C-alpha cells in the first residue's frame, strides 16, 4: 500500500502510469463520508494499516484514499479520530481533508461510503459508479457471502483478486439485502466524545477486517 502526497496513494517511480499519474496495475479504494475529518480518515488509514500488516510491500498496488461530500478541504482529521487510529497502531500523520470531486470517483476501482446517502451521492455523480460503490457495511455483508475459493489466488496479483471481488460483490447485490436500513450505516461521530469515536472505530474495524481479508487472501494476525 502506498502513501501519496498529503496522505494519499501515488505510483512508484519508473512505473508505467495512466494519464492521472497512477500505476496502471493498481487498485484504488476511495472511502467517502461527509466532512472527511472523522469516519473516512479512520477507514482510509485503518485500511492501509491492515493491508500493510497482511501483505507488506506486496500491498503496494492497493492505493487507499478518502474524501468528503462536504469535505473540509485542507483540514486535519479530528483529534479523536487520531486517537482512535493510535488505539489500533495506525498512522494518522500527514492527513488533510478533501472535498469529493468527479476525478476521485472516475479513478476509483472501489468506493466505500459511510452511509446510504453518501452512496447515493457518489452514484448520482455518474461515471458508471453504481457497480463499484457500496456502503462499507454493505460491502462487508456481500464479501462474507463470497466463497474465497472462487477468487483468484494472491499469486495472480492483489489487483486481479481485488477486481474479481468487486465484480462478485456487485453480482450479489439485490440478492443479499440488509436486515434493516440502519445495518448499512456508520454514524457520524463529529463533535462527540472520545468514547463514541472509539465505538465507531470498533464498528469500522469489524467491518473492514473481512474486507481486507478478502482483498488480500490473508487473515488478520491473532
């Protein structure tokens, strides 16, 4: 997993790149929330942390970033979000908030949102985003239903495996519905005390763990 300028993903020197400057053989994950200072920074940095734990340098092709539908452009993440990341041993340094732009959606291979409203906003931007945009908890539910044996092995490359996972999840949508509308939501802790931030951090961790396991083919270390 790579770190771009100001905490985003960027391709290695000397790699063949797209017109946007990113490696062709990469898989780009975009986390979306409202202000891009609480939930999506936590999911961005935890995703990076968990991929790095599982794959090390083999996770470099996974580019992980975030943005907000009402993003606080240039703002640092909330201090409580930094504390939550520290609880998990994840790096919060160098983060700056961004407003969600069309180019972010265009470049993303997988968009994971905090809520259904965020998902709807991303899809409404167009760019054929519907088949690759899910709420985080929705994607977790779908991923859990996918037989790992049906996915390409890691030997075929993490990018090949990740793209197959998104296609399989999209195919299951509509067949595996949430038990309740609230089941797909990660609530906004903005302005809340640290105890609530930590509960949201645990929710995000619980949702991310099976996703990262499916992406990498490597379970979390016990």
